[in-house]
C-alpha cells in the first residue's frame, strides 16, 4: 500500500484538502456553546422562569409560636391562655388560686365575718377580694382590657357565689373542674363576670 507524496506534483495537500466548493460546514449560528447570561451561574434557573418567589419569613417566627399582631401597647400575648395580658403580670396559677380560697376561711373567722365583708366591699373597686389582695392577685376583664369595677366584682362574688352553691357539691365540683382544666383558669363566678385572675406582684394594675 502506497501513500501519495505530498511534495510530488499532483499529489500534494490539494489532494488532501477538500475542494474549494466543498469546505467544512461550520456550526450554524446559535448552535454552539452559549455562555450563561451575566449574574446567572451554572445550574441556576433563569430569572422570571415562572416560579413565584416565597414570601419573606417574619423575624422571630417559628414552629409553635402564635401571632402577636393586634396586641395593644403595654401588653403581651400569653401563649398558654391565649390572652393579651398587661406587662408585668401573668395568669394566676392553679396553686395560687387554691391558696387564696383556703386563705379566705381563716380570714372570715378572724374578722368574724362582718369585717371580711366590709374589707371586701372596700377592695372590690380595685378588682380584688381580701384573699386576692394578700396574695398579690387581681381580677381582669379581657373583654375590656380593664380591671373590673365594684359592680362587676359584686356580680362575681354575690351572683357567682349563689350560682355556684345552687346544687351544692355538684356545682362546686363542676366549677373546680372548669377552673383546673380551662386555659384561662376560670371558675363559674369568673364566667359570670367575664373575669380572669392575674398575679400582679408589682401592683402595675393598681393605678
């Protein structure tokens, strides 16, 4: 097998190169490698590709948190109870409320009953009973975001007491179960007056 001599006449590179009318076919335009547009790296979706960007996540938002929008200034959202409460206070615990109930018994005995009633009439205007006052607690009406006045406390203590004692032991147990299991720790007399009991150790609600 012989190969043409590229230096021989008629056997040069003109026999190797294609004829002038039949050259190499260059790649058509826009068919080769196109670099990505400026600002777009490899593997990234082009802008405006039909995907809607996710909305920004609010600062401090996470699982198990509740919205705090609409809480008035000077108040905070209490997650366990679902209530907006004044700064510096908290929903009174079950143990503290039970302590106030049992504290009222010796107070009634010591003051001979009459003194306890007079004392109660004085402090009702501040949203308290004698036992609540001694333990740093105060009633609060979430509906109005105010401490209940004298007449709401009278409704709570007098009418609520009557309703709780209508069926004796049955209504008292019902009131206790509602108080212990409810998120707001409301007994029957609290439902009647629309109140909850707050622990106010610094007396921020006194004014």
